[in-house]
C-alpha cells in the first residue's frame, strides 16, 4: 500500500520550487527608472546666454544635469564656446537642434522664419545633411557620439515626407513638443513627449513631477527662456522651485540628461522584446 504522503511529496516539492523561483524573480526586479519611481529630463532649447548665466549655476549647485539643444548657428555658441564645452565636460548633454533651426514658415504663416531657413523650401537631403553636420560639430565640442535630437518647431515633414525614420540610426532618441507622460514600455523614442513651459508657476511644474511619480513615468520639461532671454519664458524663481523640489526628492526621482534616460528606455524595451520572442 502506497503511503498518501509519499504521493503528495513530489507535488509539494514542485510547488515549493515555483514559490522560491518567483520570490527570487521579484527580488531581482530592478525598478524601472534607475531604482526610482519616475524620471525627469530638464531640456533647454536654442542655446541661449541665460542657460549659461542663470540655469547652469543652479543645476551645478544642486548636482543636477540637463540637456541643452544648441543650434550650431547660436550666437552664444559662437561667442562662448569654451563655456559650452565646459558644461558638456561636467555631465550636461549638448543635444542636436540642427545647424540653422529651420522651421516651416510660409505654410504655417510664421513671419519670423527667415526665407533661407524655411523648411518648406528644403529637400530631404538638405535637412539630413544639416542634422548630421551638426552632430559632427557637437562631437568636436564634447567628444561624444551618442546624443538626442529635438525637432525644430516640431516640424518633421520635408518635401511631403517625414524624415524621422532617416535619423533613427543617428540618435538615441528625439524629443517632440506634444505634451504627455512617457511610459517605459511603449514610448516611441523618436517621438518623446514633453511639456513646453511658458510662464507656469513652480507649483504647476512640481505637479507634473508628482503626476509622473503616480504614473511611474518620465516627464520631460521643455524650457526656452529662464528669467528672460526668449519670448517663451519661465521666471527664474519658479524654475528654481522645481529644481529644489527635484533635489529634495532625489531618492524617488531620477533626474538625468535625456540621452541617458533614452538609453535606459531603449535597453528596457530591447530586453522586453527579447523575452517576448522567448515566450513564443
């Protein structure tokens, strides 16, 4: 006669092993955003003097790093090249924002767009040459080969065709201007959402971060002027409220240049796609 407990033993052992394996898997799970609840990318467009004069000193004093999208025809880049080179050496990203910051002019009734830099008159070859030459120039400044791109005026159509797919091998990711949170598993790295900041209060900026924490997401801030320097502007005191909140909550919030965060997302998505293939 078989002992009933002997028949149960193999089943019990299997259940126990499955429990141990599940527990180990849970212990090995790495929180999505570099061991934080959410991620924040501070991005600044157009290579302005106020970025060097007002933004960098505060970022550096708090140990925070940002991404600066600098068109290569920026007068600030021309006149203050050693300072831009220095901020890159200290961990800030110099992002690609083309050579001449072309935008659709006539087709979108933008009188401020110079005729020679009107995307309506560009060819695909011209915009790609401009973007890639900008990469070469930025590499000469910071020595880096990986960076992100920011669409100028969020315009992506040239000669009736999107150039986005043509630059996927040139960058880790690309930032647009459509507002929204970015989730780790489904963000299109060449359509990263961002919040353009124009005269919002520090409290409003902080609320966006709190939303990112709740949703476990990446929030990207898009600044132009900070305390002046551009028609699209946020007051320096309000900007600095956000930075102090980020510093005071750095145990929960990963603040990093967009190139680092985009690389992290890319690695995560690649690992997930690999697991899906194995499941099949």
